[in-house]
C-alpha cells in the first residue's frame, strides 16, 4: 500500500495527498506532520514496532470538504485520491487514482459568505515582449483574455482581480515570479500544452499569439487538475483595459472601492453602499462593474436610462426585488451541473429560479417604455428544463443522489413497480408481525432488519416457551433474545431487497438522465443568468439612488466642464447621517484645470477629493450620483495620491510610494484624466517638498491639462494662482471660537489664512504644557519671520520658462536660493524682553533671529536653536 501511495504522491509533490482508506482520507510522512499542525489533528504512526514508524493522520470521508477548504484557504493544494474499485471485489491492491487537484484558484465550493465573490485563476505568458494574460472563474465558467504591455499592468490586473493563484510557463522570468509571490500569490507551473477538441471552441474568437498561448496554458492546467467535464466554460472574451475607466490598484485601495483600508472588510466601502442586489450573481456583477466603469458614452447612458425608469417606477421595482430574491445562483448551478456534482436539491433550486422568469418578463412589460427590451429578449424561461425537473424530482429530495428518495412517483413505470413491491412487501411484514403475535400469544414479538442477517423474527428469551415446536428456524442467538426466520420470510426478504437495490440503482440512472438534459442547456442558463444579474444590479442602483437622494448626472459630449452642486461623499454621509454631512460644490469650468486646496488637517480636504472620484466612478458605472446636480465630462483614468502609507513588501518608504504614485499620474494622465494629489512633498524637507509640489503643479498645468485637485499645507503655493491661469485657490473653512477650533467642512474660494496645526494637536489630546510651549514658539516664529526675504515659491512667469524635455520628465522652475545665511556670533543675549543693562546684547540677538532662514528649517531645528540660546543665556547669568 505504501508503495502505491508513494507513486501517487510523487506525481503531486507540491500538494497534500488525501489518500482514501475505507471511511477515512489518510496523510502520511511530511504531509501528515504538516497537515496535523495546520488542521489540528492527532498525529499517529503506522508500523509502531518499526525503527522508523510512518507519521500518519486522517479525516473522516464525510467531513473531508471542510478540511480541504481550510488547507486551500491557507494557500495549499490538495490532491484527492479515491478508491476506483469496490474493495470487496478487488483482487490484490485496490486501484486508486487522484480524481481532482483542488487549488486556491480552482476552488468552486464557495461558502455562503463568499457567494458574491468571484474566485479567479489567472495565467501569464510572454510572447515578443508582450504579456498574454487570462483569467477564469471555474465556478461560473467566466473566461477572459487580454494583452498587457508591461509588468506593472499585469500587477494591476492580478491585484484588482484579487487572484490567489497564477499559472505561468517557461517564458516568465524568476524576478516576475518572485514579485508575484511577494504579494501572496501561489505560482503554478504549466509548461506543456494539451489540445482538446472539445475545448477548441473556447479560443475561436482569439487571434493574437500571446492571447492564444496563455489561454492554452490556462485551459491545460484546468483540465489537468480538475479531471472532469468543463462544459460550462464560456467562450473566451478578449478585453482591453482601455475600454474601461482605468484605475490602478493604488487608486482602488485609496478610494476604498471594495475594501476598507483600516479593516480589510467590505463594510465602509462604495461596494458596501451600492450592494442592494438580491442574488449572488448580481452581487458578483456589481463588483465587476465597480472594478471596470465604462468610458463609452452610449453604453453609460444606456444603463443610466434603465436606472431612471426603475427610480420612477417604485411598485414595479419592488415587484422585481421580490421575484429576484427567489432566484438562486444560476451561474454556479450551471457549473455544478457540468461538473456532475449537482444533486436533487440543486435541481429544485434551478426549477424555482426558472419559474420566476415569466414573472420578471411580466413586470418588465409593465414598464412605460422599451428601455429594457434588450434584457427582455435574453430572459429565456427554458421551459423544457423546468418541465422535466417538475415531473422528475420530488419537492424535498435527499442530499445523496445514490440512496434514493429523489425521483417522483409516476415518472418511470419500472421504478413504480419496484416501489410497489417494496410497499407491498413492507405491508406484508406488518401483517405477518400482527398475525404471529396473535398465533403465539407473544405481544412483544417483532420483525426487524439489519444488513448482515436481513429480516428476522425477534422473540425475547422469557417468551421462548410459548413458541410451538418447529414453527420457526433459529437464525441468531443474542443475550436477551432469539432471532428466527421462515421460508416465507426469506422469500419476501429476497423480493424486498431486490426491489430496494434495483429501485435505488434505477433512481440514480434516471437522475443522471435528467442531469444530462439540463447539461445540454448550460449555455442557455448562463445567458439567462447574465440577463438576470444585469437586471439585479440596475434595480440595486435605482434603490440606492432613491434612498440616498442621488441624481442623474449630465455627461458632456465635448469640453471638460466639471460642475457639481452640493456634492457628497456617499459612504461618509451614510455613516454620519444626512443631517450631519456638509455638501460641497466642485466648480471647474473649461478654463480651470487645477483646484489648489488649503485648510486645516481633519477639515475634510481628503473627503472632498475622494467624493469627486466616487462621483465620477458612479456616473461611469451608469448609476446616479450623490449631488443636487452634476455636469461632468467622461474621464479615461483616475490617479490618486491620498493618505500616507509605506510599502513594506517592496521595502519602500512613504515618500517613495508617494513619488511613485505621482510619477504614475504624470507619465500616463491625459487631458481627459482626473488626478487627486493630497499633500505631495510632505515626506521630505520643507524646501524639497515645496519645490517638488510646485514643479508637479506646473507640469500638470502646462503639460498634462488634466482636471486636478491638489491639497497642500504649503500656503506659499497659493500665490501660483497669479501666474497659472488654469489654477484656482479654494480652502476648507474653519473658525476659532473661544480658543477652540471649529471646522465648517465648507469649501470656500481663496486660500486658507493658516493651518491650525496646534489646534488639531489639541483635539488629538496632546499635553497642555506641550501645546502652550508650541504656541509660544509659533508666536515667536511668526513675529520674527521676514515675509519678504524668506524662501517664496517661484511665482513669476519669467521664472517658469519651461524647457521642452521628455514628457515623462518633471519640469522644474528656476532654482530658489535655499542656503541659510551665515549664523551671527555667539554673543549671549536675553531672548525675552529688553535687558536694561546690556542693550547691545538684545540687538545682537535680534539680528541672529532676523538672519535665520526659518523656511529652510524644520520645527526641530528651530527648537534646537532656541535651546542653544537658552543655554548661552544661562551661562551668561552664571558668569555674572
């Protein structure tokens, strides 16, 4: 047996081998040691008396799925090795084979919590410097392929799809594999390609060599690991990332579209707000639409018009929701039919779902116009499938399809005969038991059954004396009773058991025929599923739009005017409540490309920026938007640099991540893009940061021309409004009342007057003594700062004569002199107040303060200088 085990294990060295032994799946050797630890199993040994006993652990066959899921969720593969023969009939070793390799990317049994999530298996190959990229969801049959020009695009796709496993071939280099592994993706190798004629139709719409190659590797891997029918796989769809609103994974993360940055959960995201879908497949389609908003105006308006109809038709929308709640996951039901794992209850769910389709058709026909005609044409009730399930499958079938209790009476004549024989036999047994009790006078005589001895007459030992001599044949002796039989009972036993066995076998054969009939209609079911999913997402948009007072945006055909009146951040508003949230306008006419935003921390600058991005995404998904009114262009890309975060996996600092994200926007943004930059330059020295911030603003203004929101604490940058025609200053209002800072959360024209940093520190709970000291230092700095001579930003047109460099190069202004002036001598003077005895000392100290280049110093530098003066003053006092 161990020789057989090892031969199979050698074929799957990177997987846990679950080896079937009777009622258990066993693991041996290293698999057992590691599996016992991961699954919290008891580790035992085989061959206890040997010098080197074999480590072993196992799990019951009826509970194996739970253990497989645990290992796969942890990123491991599991090879399921089954007995291929009946052990009672096998000669020698029972033949065993791996029937399926379950991997993180091929797992199809989604739990209830994952019903609205896709599980994508991705594949990557390289042909002539182009990456072929494909992905599939085995549970739904979705299959898509694209050509990507560089690895950053690949990385963006795999992170957006949240794939757990990527299949690669020899063309993929080690450094690419290592970068994928660093972000937690399991790499599987598939170098050989096996062509199967039954799968050739999947690639018939694909022409480019890199796309054909990656599909062939992906499909070969799926066939090799699954070892079962893949009839539900859909024809590969070629997609171009440029067909959709482009957002890299940084932007998706920063905007919290589907994952909360703090918790990693769905709660608190745009997906959380939008998801009023009633079906699992509708929930998955919503996530796909969120990941890939549209850029084609006609397609966007098509969705928007459908949402508008449903918003206006409240009662019809409610009826749609009621019917959709009774539609099960048609996509995954079709997958289970193809795999052959569907059971009677699954078919009842399919029938119930199909029975709702005529009702959905009727509701859509009641809508006032033909906006939904394209969906209506795809709502196929598939009556022949509904009819056969209705005639064949009982309303409450057993879970197992091999133990009977699945097929209805009257569906098959032979099955009815077997059931009649079983019913008559059991009725005869009941009559025999009553008759024998009366004849023998033994009231507790009973007829029983077990699989070893069959049917028997059971008589307790205290009643044995009442039996007439020779009436029964002794069959078994127990401690408290004797078991007997008769020739008539033996004959009835034979007939009943034969009827039961043949009935069960016939039921399974009939069920398989029903399943095969359904299997022939998989493509119709999948087409229907997509139509129902689309209808579900659209009603969800309408429901959310009405509930949260969204409006239909106006999408301009030409120009870049952006005019949002009383726009809101929909997620923040839902959390805070409608009465608490303060709406804001976004006014960017054709001649304005940049809004420079100033204001205190915590005042809402980042929220203002995010709400614009979410409004754009909602509009281009086809949904209404959170505003009183909205006129906007169609954007091709969104770039964000919001929030401070380092990249520990890549070993990059916060500032490096900030610069990389900024560079991504500067390299790839167009005049039709949206850029959100929050506090660019804060991760380095003051003058470095300010210089970078100004140069980036000027580059965007002069070269890119994208609509840009740029928030900053560098108030010196606000003078750029005088020299940059397309830049406007706005700020978030805040007022001081009785020494307390009150945020107005209202966007106002012009620059902010100050940052209120110490007030924000007070809100954070810093010690009072520290805050008083900071306030004293701030007052001194503001008093002594020479506004005219400290480092000002380069705000004149003459200093902004831009060269014509490569488009990807940052355009710098003329250099600003950041060199601190020479320090004054070390004469000790009083810092606070004018000393009467030594007036010259005060003059010298004032000169030192005046000569300091405060804009080139950090707050710590300033405090160190003040500390030095204090030490010098103390020394002077001691000398006196």
